[in-house]
C-alpha cells in the first residue's frame, strides 16, 4: 500500500511539474540575447538605443560588442539628433533613449554636447528644454508636441539621470493618466504609454521630488497599475503581444510581485519560442522583463563585475525560397477625406505586407506609397500621394479584415487571403 502511495505521488509530481524548467528559461534568455547581438550587424539607419538598453540590462554580456554599439550610438545617433535639433524638430523621445542608453553603460552623460545656433549645451540641458516645450504645448493645445509615450520617456530619462523633474512637467503626465483612465485604449493612451508613464512616475516618487502632490502621484500610479492589470487577455498578454514587455517592466518597477506577472511572462516565453518576436525592437522590450528588470533598473546600475561570457557563434546564412502558392490580397485605401480605393493583388504565401505593397506598386494600377524608418522598422508615410505625418497628428492605420494589426508593414506576413485596410487617421 505504501509503495502504491509513493508511486502515485511520484506520478502526480511528474505530471504537475512544469515543462518550462529554469534551464529552458535560461536557454531562451541566452537565445534572445544572441538574437539582439546579431541584429546589430543588420541595422538600417541609425543604431537603436533600445537594443543597447536590453543588452545592458541582461545578466550576461559581450562587452566588446556592447562597447562597439555604444560608440555607434555616440556617433551615428548623436549626429541624427544633432541634425534634428538644428532643424528645430521635437525629438524628446530620441534624446531620452540616448540618455538612458548612455546611463546603462555608466557613461558620463554630462560630457555629451550638442551645438545649435553656435551655442553648445549638454544633452540633459537640451532634454530639459524639450520637455519644457512639450509641457507648454500641453497647456496650450492639451497634447504634447510629440506624444505621451515620448513625454514619459523624457521624464524617466531626467529622473534616472538624477535631475529633479519640474513638478509642472510631472503633473502634466499625472493629469493625462487620470484624464484618460477608463476610456477605450484605441481612443486614449496605449498600454505601452501607460507602462512608460508608470515607470517615469515611479522614478519621480522614488526620488522624493514630488512631495507636495504625493497623494495625486500615488493615485496616478495606482491608476496605471490597475489599467495594465485590466488589459490582461486570457492568454496572459497585457494589451497585445508587443505591449506586454513594457507592461511587465512597469508592474515590476511599481512593486508588483514577480508571481503576479507570471502569466504574462509565460505568454512572452511561449511566443518567443514560436518566433513571434523576430523584430529586434520587440525583443529589446521583453528581454529586460524576462530578466525581472525594467528601464528604472538603470538608475542603480554600477557596471562592475559584469559577466562577459556571452559568445556569438557564426551562423550559416538562411536562404528564403519564395512560396509557389499565391494568396489574394485586396488592399483598401481610405483617405483623410474618406475616399475609398481597392487594389487586388496575388502575392506569394508568407510575403510581408511590405512585399505585397511593393508588388502592387510595381503593377502601375494607381497605387503608390512611401515609407520611412523607425525603431520598429519601416512605416508608411505617404499613400497615393497623401501624407500622414506626426506633425499633423495623423498616421496610416493598418487592419486585416477589420482587425487592427499589431505588427508593422515589414513584419506582418500574408498567410491567407484577406483584405488589408490602410486608413488615414488622426490621434
């Protein structure tokens, strides 16, 4: 009888034991880290500071490659920001990410300077000035010059750098969180923005610089936390597959126990194994979360005694063979004046949406488009001669059979016949 009990107990333990062991989790983290390192060699445009943040927040490093990427940021990204500042552009997001990337390598941010109109000032001085301009635009137009995601990044970067954030600046973010609470995500702040706002306001709270409005700050932080938790889907993701990384980062930064984030972490691990996160930007946001860290962790980094054991083995090139199977895609374009045009095209199964649009453009049926680069990859800037620019608060909204796409044109793949709608919308 005793033997039967022992055997039954052992069988129950074996079947209840999760397949996702600590070893397999470590292997996944290592694989994602290597994917990020390899992505550095294939980057288009200026280097991505978000990738640098993720590499620095990892527990193992290839310090030589990280140092090489830091130098690229100080050269190529720096020059891009310098050009934008000289053209009086609003670049608070890029300035903030640049600051955070430098801080993650324990680099002396005060030595980074920009020269505008023959006046040389530090990176942090320019960031503070841009934040003041964003704040003033909120007061006048009830919205930032850029958006609240970049605004939150600016607050976080200043705070992480030990700069006291002006109460008027942080109050604008608090009011935005309170004003948008309870509205549909499609009409208000996105989950990504709530997450970034949470990390920024948590940093402000930790710095002790918002003592006069401590109660309001606590209410805003609780609002962010409840909003993120309420966005959890049945599969564990918060918002969608690509907002979960930042959302988990924010929850951890705001003091949520790791166990409370376990379903979302498992959802990220599951999708990572299924190659859902093939975009380096997506990996850069989930990797810190899976390491149980956040962008706020940068504030306490000392860059000492770091594990430098990560070796990147050479990989054999993978040749992609186009599929012989053709899939019908109907591209629907809705202009800002609500004029509707339809363009059918057959594309090889597995093509990206960008491939499909290029093929449609080559057919000379009246469909044209232009694209621009971003940290997430290419995005549509002009369709059929009509622009959708951030400066005009407009963008090209993408959907498939009525469901909004969570991936960009370079990542979304056509596997079945569908209607892709490209609509000029405001935000």
